[in-house]
């Protein structure tokens, strides 16, 4: 009987020590954010149809806009790249080609054909084609944050 009581006391003592242990939870500290930020090298949006071809490329320090063969390079505005990286961070890049376009106007020249490409860790992920101004729901935030760059000088 004494052995059983001693055994129970030891087991209760050990289990109570584990109850005070704090579980490790992942946090978005600066280290994780910095590594995520450095893993995305480029975000590219191209929109084209007969007679119009435009593209915008965002990189950490530079934005390149091409409109019908005329290219303009500018510095990325403070916070602009961080916002893009944060938005891209919400996406599962390997699913990018699986996101379905909500409309098909591009099939009959009713809209420009758009495609998004994201380069991360040296690998480029491409979306399926979609209508300009009407991206798949999963890409809407990213599209809306970079597409206005076509109109900015």
C-alpha cells in the first residue's frame, strides 16, 4: 500500500510540473517577418490584349512599369513593399494557378488578360489568366494593391 501511495505522489508531482510549462506559440516577430520579406523577390502583374500590353513589377527597392514597350522605373514608396509582402504572405503560393477567375470577358476581348507572377525563394509562381479588374477572390487584395501602379508615375 505504501508503494502505491508513493507512486501516486510521484506521478502527481511530475504531472503538475508539466502543467506549468508554457506552450510555444509562433509569433510574428521581426525575425519571422524579415525572413518572409526577404523570401519574396518580385511580384509581377501583366495585362494585355490586342493593341495594349502593360506590366508592372515590384521588387524590394524598385517598381518597373511598362506600357506598350515604354518602360519607367521608380523607387518603391516607403511601406509599399512591406504591404505587398504582407498581402502575399496570406497566400499559399503553390495554389496560385488553381484560383479560378470569376468572369471570362477576356475570351472575347471584353477585358484585358491578366496574370500575376510571384517569385519567392528563387521559384516563380504564376496565376491562371483572369479578367483585368476582376481577379480571383483569393488574389483581390494583392491585385488591388499593385494594379493602381499602372496609373501612377
